[in-house]
C-alpha cells in the first residue's frame, strides 16, 4: 500500500531502526552518573548531539533534544520572548506558520503580548520586504518556517534572516519539513525540528539556540539539556534520530532529484486528468517531495477515503472535515481553493510505478465523489433571470460552491448569483471559484441567515 504522507510522519529509516536497537542495550543508564554504564550512555548522547549539530550547522553546545518538535517550538518561542522582554513584547510570524508556532503566538498574546502576522502571496511565500517592514523597535522575536508543511513552498529565510539581523531581532526557523534535505540557510538565531519528519523515531525534537541570543528558559528549572528540556533523555531514540538524520542527508541530493521529477509529473498530469483542479504552492521554490492540489465540487474527507480504499495514504491540508469544519489557515492565507484538498508527500524510495497508478486512480475517485455530491455539468449559455439567490445555509463545503455552479449558467452576462452560507470555508472557496472560472466576485455582506456572497457573471 503506497504511503504518500511523509510530511506528516516519514517511515522509520532502516538506519534509525538499527541504531535504536543497538542503543537500547547501551543507552539505558543515566548519562549524568559517573559509573561505567552512565559514562557509556553519556558518550552515546554526546555523539548524537555532535552528529545532529553538524547537520543543523551549529555547535554541539548550542543544541538540545526535546520530547517533540512541538515542544521545541514552544520552548524556543517562550524562551526567546522571555530573554528579550526588555526589548519589547511583539512577536512577528508569517500567516502560514505551523500550528505549533501559532499556538505559541496565541499564548503570548493571551499573556499580554502582541503578535504581527505577515501575509503571503498565492504561492504561500512571504515577501522579504514585507517581513522587514513588520520588524519594529519593540519586536522581541520573529518566526519563519523554512518550508510550508501543507503546500511545500520554500520561504526566503536567508533574506528575512538578514533583515532580522539588521533590525537586531532574533529569528526562529521551524525547519521540521526541510531539515532532511539540507541545513537552514542564512544567519538564523534559533532552529527547531522533529525527528519523525525525516525518518527518525517519534518523540524526539531538537532546538538550537545560537550563542549570544538572549534566552530565558521558562517553567521549572531542570539540570538536563542545559535547563531547556526537562526530564530524563530518551537516549536510544535520540541516537536513532541523529543517525537517521545523517543517513538521509547522505541520500538527499540523489533522492531529491528523483522525487522532484515524480512530484512534477503529478503537478502537470493532475490538471490534465481531472477537470477543475487548482495546484497550490510555488512551482519552483518548493520541497522536492510534496505537492498539494484542490478539486472543485469535492469533499476532501470523502476523497481521502476513496483513495484509501484504492490503497493510497494521502492527507488533506484543508481540514474541512467533520472534526473541525474549518478550512486550512494556510490555504486561507494564500487565497486559494480549500475544498477537495489533497496533499501528496512522497517518502524516500517511492516507486515510479506507484505514482503512475495514483494518477490512474485519482480521476475515477474524484468523479465518484462529485457524482455523489451532485456536482454540476458544464454551464449552458444562460439567459434566464438576471439575479438568483442560492440558499446553502446549514450545508458544509463543498455544497455551497456546487449549488452556485448549478445555477450560474441560468443567469445572463452581467447577472448575479447571491449565495447564502454559514460555512466558514465559503468565505475562501467562493472567491477561489470565481478566480478559477474567470467570474467577478463582488463581495460579501452579513445576512439574516449566515453571510451573503455576491457573484457576477462576466463570461
């Protein structure tokens, strides 16, 4: 069964498995003790730290291991903000950061701090000049992911780091998605990452803090990991994480080239095979293994179930499922279609034949979901009423857009359709439908029931 969700968690690398099993016998003792078993455990921990630091591009004494990548982010953000409290309480983030960064930002805001969000373009990329403009005298910390976890767009980290350095603001880079492919570029101040993203075991994160960065660890003091990550170190998992990071880096150049070709095949072929599809993310400056696309008139959760039945494990960045009923903050910030979203992220070793079979299966899966949802046929010439109202209140994505498309051909050129909807995803998907169809999105206004979205037919 092809597993195409490496961006969520990569399969355990063979080197990680070997290192983990070996370290279970040698690394169980307390590395803080002076007897033989403790010294042996300390040697393993120190060697793992040196290997990870080399991959990150920092000194070993600048890097600590944490219980997860999320904990690394939370520790890094809180410690850097506390260390620079005298400078101010403003935190700058991009609009497409991972939820761990946004949750840390929300906690900071709840504690009386302020947060400035830098917007992105339709490819999901921040403009370095816009980021630089957001840096002010009271900015204590800036955060920018190295590459986006949902659409794969690489961020201009080196340029933003230079702007932060000039402004005297430390930059924290969430490198969870990119560290397997190479070190973080630029003069960054803090880096976080998570081992299960590169084929290491889950439960190991890393946090690097450059010397000279003001940093005040928060929470109860602990003597382990320089006081920045409390608790007994999971040495076997740490050893496996460092060993697998070194291994994937050795394979990165060749594997990146091969996977980039497979992803490019998906990027090109999906719009040819499936009507009404929007491919998201930067077509060039992107991770080599990840591609995301959204399908009009499709429920993302239903499509994922269809693909799972066909043997493909993929994910959806739209989050428009029964559990949340909200669209992805990343896709919302980009202003692209969120409905029917599929993220394909290929693990190392993915076979070309599996990608080809995915492309064979996908059109039928999409067509089946559209048929069940009653998606419209191509629009007719139109010549009916000049103004129509579609009541989609109480109906979830993608139904409001489907209902819009069904009646749109019934209005003449210059006519309008008003969609009444209370699903948050409609605020993103109706304008995205207009852009894909070349129609005019007039705007939205509050209504007695939900929100009224006005669309004018221009072609």
